[in-house]
């Protein structure tokens, strides 16, 4: 069960990073010039790195539990040995991480995008994020939470 422990540790780390991202977004939303809060961009990079560690742990666990090496967390829960604690532990991680992602999505939807934020594609250099009903441009939350994490959470 060492692989399951490694995955659980990786998920705890990812949850800590998600909490840091929530803190960074809340600080941005409050307009507070707090210098101790991490920048959201830095937290997103840290989240991507934590995702790589999680992916490696999933591959190791998938081999041990005989499930697909790109299994989502719900699939791992279904593949976990029924006579042990892992369905419950992984379900708790899943519930918590889904709630954190919902909070990040909600926070991101309320934040204005930086002025002049354009798409990365050079052909669309002058395109900006669409404005909301109040005229403010909104932060694109799909880019905040990496797609592999969304897929992993099912």
C-alpha cells in the first residue's frame, strides 16, 4: 500500500496548493496590497508541478491496483480494495478538492482580468477577455485550474 500512501501525500500537497491559490485570489479580490500573500500566477505554476507529482503517484498505484494508469480519482476509488480504508480516504480527498475547485471558479468569476490581457496567440493580440454585464472583464478560470486536474477529479 506504499503507492496509495504516496498518492494520498501528493493529494494533500495539491490541496495545500489549492488553498494557497484560494488565498491569493481572495487577496486579489479584496484589493488588499498584502505582500505576504502568494501571487495567483505563482500558485498556478506550483499547482501544475503538484499535478505532475500526483500523476506519477497515480501511475504507481494503478499498477498495484490493476487499473488504468490514467485513471481519474473516482475511478481509483472504485478500483480500491474494498476491505481497506482507501475508498474512504480517497473519497475525502475528492470531496475536498472538488469544493476547492468550485471556490476557485467562483472567485475567478468575480475578479476583473488584468487590463489589456490578451490571448497568447499573436494573431489575436488585440483580443481581450469578454466583458461581463457590468462592463468588467473577468478572469478566465478555466486557465486557473489545469485541465488535467479537472479531468482527474472527474
